[in-house]
C-alpha cells in the first residue's frame, strides 16, 4: 500500500474528520512507531507502522453511520472535562467508536449524525458541498415579512454576512415559558411563531444569532433534516443505523 498521510489513516480509523485528525497531530497526541509526530504532512505505512493516538492504536474499522435524536440538555462531545452530561450517555449500546458530525448546542435538539468515517464527516461539513440543514425555531413574537426577508438575504453575525437562507413561518401560536425569579420560577404566556430555517453554513450558534440580528429571540430550536435525510419519528435520546439509500439522501 505504501505510505499515506497520517491524518487520513486516523480518519479512516474513526478518530474524527481529517481536519480534527490534523489537530490531533498538531497537538502532539499522535505517535508513529513510538515517536511523536507533529508535522501536518507526516506520512506512514498503515500496514507496517504502529500508529497511536494517546496510546490507542489506529486500526481501520467497518464504516458505521448513525442518526441520533439529540435531546436538549447534553453537549455534543464524547467526553467533557467539566463533567457535564454528554451524548455518550445515550450511545452506550453503539458497537465500536463513533464521533459526531458537527455539533448542536446544549439546549438544541434534533438530528445529529454519528460515524467513524472521517471522509464522510468531512463531506457533510465542508462548505463547498453546501449540505442544507433544516431547523424549526420557536421564537418570541411573530416576525414580519421584513424580518424574514433580511434572514433570507443574509445578516451580519460576528462581523461576517451569513449566506442566504430559506425561511418561512410554519405557524403562530401562544406559548408558555418559565421565567426564573429569585424564589423559584414563574410561568409567562406570550405569542410566538415557529420558523423553518434552512442553511448550509455551520457557524457556532448560527440560527440563534441570525434571529437575534433581526430582533428575534429563539426559545427552542430543533434540527429536523440534514440534506434530504429527515429525523422522522426517531424518539429523543435514541439512535438508529442509516442504510446506503439514506446516506445518499444527505447529499441530495
């Protein structure tokens, strides 16, 4: 087989996307035949070399692709140094090692892809592929057409303009929310709306910051689709395997 770039070997062994594996190398966490490698273009022979990440051998694995309905209140990492609840608690019966494709915020729920295929993760996340992510956002108040049009054209978030989005109002409805007080909490009623927002970018807290840019506050957020793949009726906190047809749907 000959020598291959180490970050590609790690990605094929389930250690994350190629970009993440490059970060592992730069962080000094990868060794080849007992010697640490930190060069971005480092190469090795996967059939002859002993390649390890934090002492864990890198071995090619059978590819696994999962859909997971992330519940709110857990973070999208496999471990957390602060001891917070992570998605791992819901994945104990998953055979082998997988990692999340992208992230959802702590209080965001919905469709999250998991895999051990670094190339697949890179394809889904790469801006050039423009894989659309669909969200349902419950917002405080009912936005006017001018606000929706601004979201469609793109708004400034952290000094950069977001790409055009597809946005529509699904419904307007009365909502009850809990407001924290010094002594307990109080329920408050308000008029809100559910927006469907489709974007292909993946900036941190992007949907919430887009809404904020046009004067809207997101009360609840759920991702319902990635590309042509729908969350469907998968219960919160549960996962299932994806078949070949469903994987293709992601890139439709």
